[in-house]
C-alpha cells in the first residue's frame, strides 16, 4: 500500500520526499567467473557535485556504476542510500543512461511516455512532460519518428531526455558520448549541465579526458577494481595522488 | 486424366458460383480456427511472456515440455479432447462432443503450445535487449511482460498467424471431436477427406484450392507485415 502510494506520486513528491543521498558504498566487492572484478571499493557520493569516474579499460567503471544503480548485486559489502539499504523509494529516485541507448520499438514520444508511466506519473501530466523533454533535447520535430530510426546522436539525446524527464535525484551515465559526433556530444553535455544546475546529482563514467575536465567537480579514479582516489577535479588533474592516475593522465598505458 | 480435368473445371465452377455448401464449410472452418487462435493467444501470449521473464525452479523442464508439445499429433489431441468431452468424461455433462465448440477446444489445445513456445522465444530475445533499461526504470514483472509483449507485437502477429496456419490445415483433431457432420461440424479439411473417399473430387478440389489460396494469402500478409515493421524498425 505504502509502496504503491510512493510509486504513484514519486515525481510529484520528489521535492518533499526524504532524500536518498548521500549514497555510500562500503567495501564493495563483485566477483564473476571466480575473478574479483570489484575489490573493496568504499565511496561516498554527495549531492551537488558532478562526480566523474575515470580509469583505464577494465578498471571496473561500468561495473561500479551498475552496482551503485542496483542493476547488479554485489558479492560483498553494502550500498546505503542516506543510511538505508536500497528500497523501492530509492529505486524511483534514480535513473541511468547507457553507453548504447535502449530504444523501445515505439516512437520517440512513446519512449518518453512509457518511462513516465512506468514511474507512476499521472496520465494527464505525462503528455506535457514528454513534450517538454523532447523540446529540451531538440527532438520536438521527431516526436512521431520511430525511436530506432533516429541517428545515434539523436537516440542518445532521447535516452538522456527520457532519464531526465523522470526528475531523478541522481543520474548515472555510462560513457554516454562514447560513439557520438561532436555536435551531439555538445548537446548531451549541455543537458547534463542543466540537470546539474537543477540539483540532480551527476555520476558520469567517461574515458574522454576533455569531457572529464569540462564536467567534473570531483574525480573518482579506479584501477583494477580498486578505488585509487576520489579528489576534487582541479587537484586530480593538477597533482594526481597515485602513480597510476599520473600515468593515465599523461596518456601512458596503465597496466 | 479427363476426369481430373473435369473435376478441376467443376471445382472452379463451384468457387465462381459461390456454392452454398462450399461457403458454409469455408465459413465454419474460419470460425472454428479463428476462435481457436484467439483463445490460444489469450492463454499462450501471457504464458509465453511469463516463462520468458520469470525464473523459477524447473523452468528448464517446463521449456522442454512446451517445445515438445508444439509437435503434438492432432489425432492424439483429438483423442484426449474426445475423452474429456465424451458422455463418460469429466466434461461430458456439457454435451459439447460433435459441436463446433468441441472443435474449437481441440484446436485451441493444439495451437496454444505453439503460440506459447514461440512467444517465449520472441519475448526472451527482446528481454535480453531491454533488461537493463526496464530494471533501471524499476518496472514490476507484470509491467515488464506488458512492455515486451507490446514491443514484440509484429513478431507475435506472425506467431499468431503460424498458429492459424496449423489450425486451419489440421484434420485429425476436428474429425474425432467434430464427427464431420454435414451442416454442423463439416469443415474444409474433413470435407476434403470425406469427399475424396466418396469420389466427389470437385468439391474436394474446390476446398483444396481455397485452402491453398488461404495459405498463400496468410504468408503474403506475414511478409507484408514484416516488411512494414522492418521499415519502421519496430520488428
């Protein structure tokens, strides 16, 4: 009953509902196929800062994001949302954008409506919110276009607009611009910036150093499934604390 | 050979003239098979979607059984439904044996496993693609199944048509539970069997031509739907 009430008004109450941040991971471990891929990561993500997760390929950036978002179950350790384990209320306050956007076999507009209805937004409110999200992403002309016929950049803009339409308190982005042209990347970064300005906590995985410098307030540097540092962006780019981060920033191959 | 040619001539004559008996038989065939496919979809679509998204102990065995049931011999289905509906059977009181309802039930039993098994496959493939997004939205199972069923709509339409093809063409089940009674339970396939054995090739051929035409039309429809779905990237 309570659960349903929360689901039904998740977004309307997002101003008044208890916050789910800070998000804290404690000694997070994830193993698959007998290999320890995430090895004891402890981290606290606070509201207001844009956190950028960096590290060489295979460092466990995407895995960490999926563990935090609740898409994967950790093999050890725990994740606390403002001191509480993940519950439905916390699930409904977050959203994620994937490297390869998942587009439903529907029009762009219907992709937005589906997500809004899934989160329990009242039907009458869905239309105007979906429209606003389309305009924000510069896709109002493509409302009726089948989403899977949009270009790669348009699809990613739609995926981001869809996530932001849910008014999440925290937004996870897993290399959203990995395969995009510069113009689309600019639109995506502008949308991320706007969301940040409106109070959404941003957690972004990227291995584009330029993007990290443009967007990061703090950098979380992972290497081989371990957290090597979590530092303010300026300090990280200026004086990285670990030799691995220094090598990574210098463009050397980090083993 | 001349008989054969004459039979063809008569057959086309019957079709062209819109022979009353012929139309009655075609009408009943369509009514029975369409009803059976609708019923099979009402059971098989949710069942297949459920099997695709819910993990439970014994699921592997259930899938093997379901896939095996796709190949159920129609005469065996006819026999089972006959036993259920016969005077002494558990459903004997309804007096359904030798009625179109019995034929619909038999074809539903025949087609449901086909619809369910193919739906399971289609929905599971789509689920693999959508899984992370749907879990990110924190959708409940029922909503996941509904989303997947809708997004797989074009593939599922071809699943339903495959089921219809099976139903309209089978003879073993309906002849056992329907009895091939003239003006009551005589449909295309049972009529072909009977008329051929009586030597009335004209009606048998006319029905055969209609049946084949239907098969061609259905396949044409499937291909058209698939092509238009591909154009919009909805398939």
